[in-house]
C-alpha cells in the first residue's frame, strides 16, 4: 500500500470507528446536567472527539507514571555529561530495575559474550545512553493495565514500541545516520498512545464502562488513540524533557520531514508494522518488501539493494533479540 492509500485507509478506519464511538462525558461534569442518553448519537460522538481534541490542545493530558529512577536518569543524561558511577549508584536504588538491566546487558541484543554481574559492568557495556535506553524500555514495559480490552492494547503497544526501537537502530546504521537517539526515538515514537489509552480508560470507568462492554471496543479505542497520538505524545515529550530528536520523531513520524531521525523512525515504524502483518495476519513477504520500499521512498531515505536486503534479513532478528532482552 502506498503512503496515500495508507493515509486514506487510515482516515476511512477512523471515520468508520467514529460512527460507533460510545457516549461519554468528562469527569468534571455533573452527571445530572446533560444526561448522555438524551443526546443524539452522532452529537455524542462528535462531543467525545471534540473533548479529546480539546484536552490535547489545552495540555490536559497526564503522561504515564514512570519509576522515579527512570525520570532521574533522563534528567542526568540530558546534560550529556553524566558520570557512569552516578548512573550505577542511581540504578542501585531500584533493585527490580537493576536486575532487569543486568539481564538485558547479558542478552544477545548487546552481543554479550561474557557474563557481567555488576551494575558497573552493565554501565560499561551499555554506555551512558545505552543504560538510559534500557531503563526507559524497562519502565515502559512496566506500564500495565489490568482490565480488558485495555490490557491487550497496552501489550501490543509495548511490542510495537520495542520492535520499532530495535529496527530504528538497525535502519540508522544501514542508512549511515549518525545518531545515538535512534533506539529511544523508536521506543517513544508512539508514547501518545499509552498516554491516551490510560486517559480513555479513566474516562470510561467514570462513565459506566461503555467502551469495555461493546464488542468492537478495541477497534474503536485504537482508532481514537491513533488520531490524537502525535499531539498527545508531543505533550509527554515536553513534560519528560525528552531529547530534541525524540520530540521530532514523536511529532512527525507519520509525515517524515527533513529531520533524518524522523525518516529513520518512519521507516522503522512501517517495517515493524509490515513484519507484524506478515507474522500475525499471513501477509506475503512480497507485501512486506513493497511496504518497506514505499516507506523508504516516502522518507527519502536511500538504501542500496544490498542494504535493503540486509534490513529485510535482520529486522525480525533485531526485534526478537529485543524481546528476549526484556522478557
Ligand atoms: Fe504513530
Ligand atoms: Fe508506530
């Protein structure tokens, strides 16, 4: 599917979904003032969409809660002069994160040949920014919701974020884009989605569980978070003080511009989605190839035939290694 078709399909999907959006109300409104049941269905749909849009436009979006160690690590590494010993001391405060960091540092993702058992060793192997990336991935995986269908959607969002992170790093290497932010930018490119998912879940719990009870709820929720996720993600990027390259990737990954990191993440995003379609929906390998070629063209990112084949061969392995590292 070329980018224009993809865009049309996306809008068609959103419009179709909006036809079936349930009636909801914001939490701060008194339930007795305007009973939702009295509103015509289309008006209720438009109202919900408008309210989500206005929440995003006015910045009434709460980023997901992250462990304090992860937030502190972002602050420490944002200056570019973090001392590895400070990093190790910080991570030691959270034994769960420390254990998961060691596990990741010993995984195939970091081509580990010799086992390391200390945090200092992990920091040496991964480097300051590598530690930041891994701790952020651990923190993101830790954003868990229990109720369905939100739980299932959150798991899929995590799987996609991780795949996109690993493939962004691969694409950056193949396209010779000198960046240390490819993994993080890929990991966080859709951060607006879990953010909105949690908002919708809260809204829905306060308004009677309509989204959860209707059969096509997953479909509708995904359409809604799809529509607003880049704007919501931009708000999260500001609150978390993310590096500029990550902010650009979050804001523009569906419409690549001159920024090379945005182009890289666009290609990684499409590659990751094409591989998921091949793995889970039985899409043909030729379709994966076409989709990745279209993404490269859309992003104006040139790969030689050999580099393209390397991407095809290594992308799924990069994803699998990342899954193992954070299992
Ligand atoms: Fe996206
Ligand atoms: Fe994505």
